[in-house]
C-alpha cells in the first residue's frame, strides 16, 4: 500500500517511517511533486489535520494522512495549542517559540502541559481521525539536543529527561505522535 504523509518535515517523516510496517510505502509531499504550502487555517488541531489530508487527497488523488500537533500549557489556558509552530511569529522558529514559552512561564508555578497529535487518514474518500496525548511539564530551561520543536523544554510525566534527551525510539514509545501513529497503523492492519 502507498500512503502519502502530508508533510515536508523530515524529522516527522523519519519518526513515522520507523513505526510503519514494511508493507506500507510512505511517500512525502515532494515524492508526489506537491511543493505548495498546504492550508492550515482551522481553529483546532483536528481541523488542521483533516484540512491538510483533504487537500492532498482532493488535489493529488493519493490516499494519505496528515497530522497536526500542538503543545497545550495549562497555565496559559491551552496556549500555544493550534498555533504552536508559529507561536513567536510566522517564521516558525523553534528557538524563538521556546524562548517565548519560557518567558511566559517565568512567574508560573504550574508548568503542566501536554502534547497532542491528531492524525487524519483519508482512504478512498473516507476520513478517520486518531489522537495521541503525552502529558508532562515545561522545564525551566532547555535540556538536550535531539528532536525538534519544543522537545528540549518538555519532560514527560514519570520520566527524568526531556524529549530532546531521548532517543527516537524512546520518544516514539511514549510520545504523542507515536501513540497516534500506533492507532493509525492498527487501523491500517485491520483493513487488510
């Protein structure tokens, strides 16, 4: 089975490839010659995932899935949430986003947060949605150099290190994207 993952994020693609069974050939947007920016104009994480998958399916005709992920911080009323990638501005800088987040939490005692990933799968016009959540807390400073996004400032509950201090395998085992992907994979295997 061929499936397009509607992203150009190489980090996400490598995370997901490690999880997929070999019977599924994963294609990226560049593999299908999709170079335009895919709209992400919805007000929810789920809405953005569905919008991106629908765009690829309707414009390129491939069965596909798309994800959207947000970091939801309790003391910030769920922010940055759907705006996580562009929290500090349209340039989508991981460093600027982390610095803004750490600044906004300076005087907050509650640093609890969760990562939420929603994956929308479209096969033959039918849409199915999968969700993965990883609860944890925001650290007071960056720790580690692995991963991407907010990984250096997010420490999952019951773990002694940040996502950025973990191997890809460790992160996939407990992380939000790994949880959502396992639900997607189980669904794909049940379809056979």
